[in-house]
C-alpha cells in the first residue's frame, strides 16, 4: 500500500463518519496497534512457556473449544478486533 492508498483509506473512513478527523483515526490506529503488540507478547510468552512444558514432558491436551470461545470474544462478527 502506498501513501496515496493510505490517505484515500483514511479519507474514506472520515467521509463515512467512522472518524471525525485524521487525528482521531491515527489515535485509534495507534491504540489498536499497541493492543496487538501486547497480545502478541502475551501469545509469544504463552507459547514459549508451553514449549518449555512440552520439552519437559508436561504436555497438556489442546482445548479447541476454549480457544474458539476466546477468539469469538476478541473478534467482532465482521472479523475486526474488539
């Protein structure tokens, strides 16, 4: 995506009324990015811990239903993060 594409995207979001100004858009984008960074760190730490447990022979069964429930709570019906 080039700078013109990004500017057009921001302008569309403002024109739709989703954001009032480019600054509001940027603030929300930064908030979402920071949350994604935090979530990524937590996931990385959890995976690292689980790998250490597996290496030590302490393997736990994967609870797929629990994972699905958590994802449903974190992602809106349209696929965007909450």
